[in-house]
């Protein structure tokens, strides 16, 4: 498998992790869209949200819990933040590995784009 996020999760890319546990890792986005822009990913490979089996959907809650902790640490809560999961090409997903964007530190607008 040639997945950049899997390599990051395995520690093969030298990427500085801002969060890690047995199932989840998080790191700063290379092209931040906000003062805080962190990618939160599962260590296990799922190509997208649609590829997470129902029996394993709890991983999405684990990603959200890690994002929640990071939002507190980065002090973007309680002012607010956004969590984004893109699924598929038309959904804006550019890396085929489930990931959640934690964005904060500025006013978010709606619709997003």
C-alpha cells in the first residue's frame, strides 16, 4: 500500500505528531487554511468515511474525541472551531485515507465552498 497517511501514522515520514494514541494520530496540515489546521487520522487505513464498516464506525468518534482534546489544548474552544470530513473527489477528498480537519483560530463562513 502506498498511502502517505499510513506512512505518517507508522512514523516513517518524520512528521511531528501533535497527538497520538493506539488508534489515532494528528499532525499539522502542510497547507493550513486557518491559524489552527490539524489533520486527525486513524492509524488503520480506511480509504474514506464510506469505507468504514458499521462495526468499526466508533473510529469516527475517536477522531472527534482527539479533535476535541486538541481544540482545548490549542485554546480554540470555547470561541469555536470546525471539523470537516471530506469523502470522495467531489467531496474534496485529496488523500485516500479517512481524515478529519480541525480548523480554528478565525471566523468560519458558511457555506464553506
